[in-house]
C-alpha cells in the first residue's frame, strides 16, 4: 500500500527539479529572488500538507487490517508503480507543463511546489513504513479496491487493508524496493 503512495514521488520530484532549473534561467515577472522565496514557502507548505494529509484514514485502515486471504489479489511493487504511473501520466505531464509555464510569472515556484509534493509523498511512505515495522506486517490494498488509474490507497472504495508478513512480496516496509543479501 505504501508503494502506491510512493509511486508518484519520483516523477513529481524530477519534473519539479527540471521546472525549477528552467525557472532559474527565466527572470519572470516577479524576479528570481521573489520567485525563489515564494517557491521555498510553497515547498514547505506542500511537504506539510501532503505528508500529514489523511493520516487518520491511513491509521484507521491499518488498525483494521485483516490477514490476506487466499482469494485476495495483491500485486507486486513493480506492477503497482507501473500502473500508477501509466494511470497518472497525463496529470504528471500537465503538472510539469504548468510548473514550467508558471516560471514566466514567478520563477522556480511551480517547480518547487512539485518537488515539495514529492518529498511529502516520500515522508508519508516512510511514516507508513514505521507503522508496518511497528506491527511487523506489510499492508496491502486489494487491486480491485484501487481506483481505475491505480491510485487512491485510502479512498472510499477501500474498506480495509490486508496484511502479510514482512517477507512477503518484493517491497520493504514503506514501499521501497526490497534489498536482497548478496550471495556469498
């Protein structure tokens, strides 16, 4: 489940860094100094809003997690990430384009906003990972309860999470790739 939360962080981060970098080259209407200060403020606000948003819903669903049954359809980390990115590719492209075009008015600000959203998603996934480690489980969302675009792991359709042991699947707690020990 933290995989779905974390899936959009990398594309948002790189789109934000690119848009902010281009914004540094454009003086814009407000000037670079004001654009960077506004961007820094937007970065901090975006990190806080995204990282702390809907934590109560995640916590409630995590407490009510039932053991994954034989008939629950759970998917690998790579498949979840691919589905989320394919389902949101046009929104990501639009967000990057808006951040890039906003540099003509307020340089850097749009890119830093996107980067702040990415950092907020990483922080939320890390928080979910701490919840999973505390309970010594991995939390999963049934595939049929996710939105059609592969998102909304805490949406209305999600009635409860499923749990498995930490060794199940190819994801570590928090949605990161599982690191395997090197063969000796």
